[in-house]
C-alpha cells in the first residue's frame, strides 16, 4: 500500500468551502482505500488529508480523473499553501 499525509492551508475564512470541494471531488477514486479530510483543531485555516492507496500508481492515476481535475481547478484559488508531510507505507 501507499500512503500520504498532507497539510493544506486555506485562504483565511475559506477552509470549509475548500473541504467541501475536496469531499465532492474525491469520491469514487479507483484503488483508494481511504481518503480522510480532517479539520485542524489548532488552526481554523488548516485541513489535514490522510490518504491510503493500493499503490503509488493508483494515486498518480487519480490525479487525471475528471472529478479530481475539477476539484483541483475549483480549490486552487482557495489554497494559501500545501505541504506533503509524509509518505507512508500503511500496514493496517
């Protein structure tokens, strides 16, 4: 398996709108075991995204899905910053 943990900082006041765009755009992604969007408890502009995929190729392929491309386009203006915190190998 292949995992990612990311931190997305939204433009001030846009976190909830960005979270909704991510939720809508990431449904039904082939070979996605888990895609969890979490609200940061200490920063009202931050989202944490934890992803688990069958393999890295599945993650790369997901970036070409029309729904994901639409989410990227809609969400980009609401993003102040993004960080890949960790790449993981989920075991359970």
